[in-house]
């Protein structure tokens, strides 16, 4: 990386050195030539031509001489190269002091081994890695698959979670909770939109178990987006009844239903 950066800097410095002086265009000379051409074409009378040339000459005399400016010196390239070499040396020295150049690589599998012995302190992504190893060894373990789906969901991997829940449902198609969790993972993968696949999963969940309140919430939300107030009410009323009267979620759902009814 240092070599590539050095090459780019040196290339730019070389371009600067190739054009070491700035040339000022001779505007006064071109103006006088243009006046001569205009006179030759009959566009200026003798008096006008003489007056214009005199004015151009006065401007030339009043303009101070401009010296050429040196852009790059003879030794600037050496300074650039030396600075680059010094920067690389400082970077290597800093790493040697504060880094750990002798630390061996820790293989991923060894890290998963360590995580397996301290599950209580793991992040969701680490838990998902541990459970994935269990699923790999026991691909027909329904409980492990549902745990994998939950861990991936919490780790911000909704597509991975949906894949795990689908595999779990192949083993136990009547698992209402896994259908509901599958729908929720699909909703998150669509940035909160309840799509057709998610809605089908939620409907399957409440068909198996009408008490799946999470599925009812999302189905009611999808119906509300379609302005289907009756369907929203059918989905949310059991959910509202199950929530504590002091729960702010209950107040929010009731308010949304009231607003939808008034708007209709």
C-alpha cells in the first residue's frame, strides 16, 4: 500500500516538474493584430484605429511585467521521495511498538470452540455461530434450527433467520411459532413491509394457533395499509384485549383503529 501511494505521489510530482514555468499569453499583441484586421476590412476609420491603438499601447505600458513562476524546484523530487520513505518507516516503527507482529492467527473454528464455553457472555452473532455448528452436526434438530433462526434474527441477519426457520418448518410444519418468526424475519428483510410471503406465513401461524399475537399485529398492519378496517379490527382486537390497559402499545393500537374508522 505504501508503494502504491508513493508511486501516485511521485507521478503527480513529476507532472508538476515537467511544467515548471507559467507562460502569460500576449494579450496586448493579439489585440493590436485584431485592430489591424478590422481596419483592413473597413470596420474602423483611420481616426478610430489610431485612437484604439493608442489606448491599447497605454494599457501595455501601465501593466507591470509578470515574471515566470517556478512550480517545482530541482531538488523537490528528492524531498518528496524522502518524505514518503520517512512516512513508511514511522508507520512500521509505530506498528512494531504498539502492534503485535508475533501474534499467531486465531482460526475461526478455535474461536467458536471458545465461544461454546461461555454462552452467557456472547453477542447474537457469536451465538448464531455456535448454534450453526450444532445444526451442521445435527441437521434434523428442530430446536437447534429454531434457536439458529432466533440468533440470526437478533444478529441482524433476517435472510439467514428466514432460512433457518424454513428448515425447521420442513421438520415440523405445524409449528405456529416458527411460522410467525419466519414472517417476522421476512418483514425485516423487506425494511418493514409485510409482503405476500410474510403475510402467508402469518396466516398459517394463526390458523394453527390463533393466539399468535405477533402474527396478528403484522396482519392487522398489512390490512390497515390496504384501508381494510374490518380486517384490521379482526386481527387487533384479540391483541388489544391481551395487552395490559397501562401498556402504551395497547393505547397506540386503539388510537390507530379509531383514526382508521374516522377516516373511513
